[in-house]
C-alpha cells in the first residue's frame, strides 16, 4: 500500500491504472501504516471473539481476555485510547489475509509465530508461549494424550498450526476442521468428534467456562510462540510494538493481565514471560 505514495508523487498513466486496481483490493482503502493510524488516534485490531480468557466478545458488546489486554496496552503505548480501538474478529484461517489487505493494523489472536506465516506477514513478540494439547469430555477415558488419538476423530480449526500438525504427523487420526474452536466444541458436545485439539491455554479457557463438562488431557506436544502479526516490512511499527510488549512485561502489567484473565478463569499459574525476538 506504500504504492499510493508513489501516486502522490505522480507516476505515469499505466501505473495509475495498476495502482487503482491494487487500492481497490485493499480493505481499509487507505495507504496508512499502523503508526500513521495510531497518530490519528485510531487502530483496528484483530482478535478472537470466541476464546474465553483470551479473546472474547461478551454479550454486552465489550471485549475481554489476555489478548485483548495485550492489544489495549500496545495501542496505549502507540498513543491510542481504548475508545479509539475497533476490534475485528480474526478467525485463524483469515489472519494473514486480513493483515495483507490492510483490514487490520495488527492481530493479537493466539497467533503462533511460524516461518510459513513470516513469508506473508511479520510478527512482534513473542508475548506468550503455549503448546498444543487435547480436550475431551469429562467422562472420556480412552484419550489420554497424543499417543492415543489413532483411529479417533479430532477437531481443530482451518489454517491453524494444531490442524497442520495432526494432518502431517498423525496420519491415523481423522482430522475434522471448522472455522472456529467454538464450532469444534459443538462437535464434541454432539459426539461428532472425540476430541478438540489446539493450544492448552485455549482449551483450558473452554474447560473452565463449563465446569465438570470437559477435561484437558496429556502434556503439551508442541511449542506455540504467540506473536502480534502485522504488515510485512513495517519495521517501524514492529519495533514500537516490540518495545510495548517489553514494557508491559517490565511494568508487571503483563503478569496482572494474565492473572486477571485466563490465569484466574482457568486456574492457570502465571508463567515466566518470554523474551521478545527482534528477528
Ligand atoms: N496458536 C495456533 C495458531 O496460531 C492455534 C490457535 C489458533 O488457531 O488461533 O494457529
């Protein structure tokens, strides 16, 4: 979208037509970077809407969870007050596209930093380290961890790292994918799937929301470094977001945000904060 700057400088007619086409494909319809939006006091931030303790849209229209707190803190450090933030739902499979199209300024949505995703977008962070795990009904006794999912139907979300992991490394497991984890839970409730798999912290949030109904089983079997996704190559914004994450941790706000959200809800011990990786 930097291309629009070239337009202001005045390029040839052919280039103009090309630029018009490129701009039309952009969601926000402007050429501004995250920091430029922040200067205007407005940011659009992608979060999950259905992950209790992490990113949730409440029935009264407010948003809560650890990712929401991280998003608000970062926005604040960029000079944007909470009422200047528009939260947009960022389902797992749409995250890179939302960023590439400029429909969001950045995404804080249980978003694992991976080399594959880095080909399309950049990440600040990590700001949290999770790991893949399994959620089953409380009465289930035959699934105890990744070693016992052969022949079982396991649900995950399209475009997520846990879905990729099952597909690649657990060929004897039937993978069912939906657009969101809450749809996977419906599948678990109805008996359509035997287990739901994603990051332990997400599953713990669901388990705590319905006490006695589900249980998280087995140890973490991957490492998921949660990053804040943003436009590839926007180094200036990335540096500022990395600074903000470090400040959130140093000031103890990170600890408190974790405790007050997923920590309390899912009875999760607050871990050590990770070190930001300025790759
Ligand atoms: N952290 C994993 C990922 O980024 C799973 C959680 C999610 O789908 O948001 O794909």
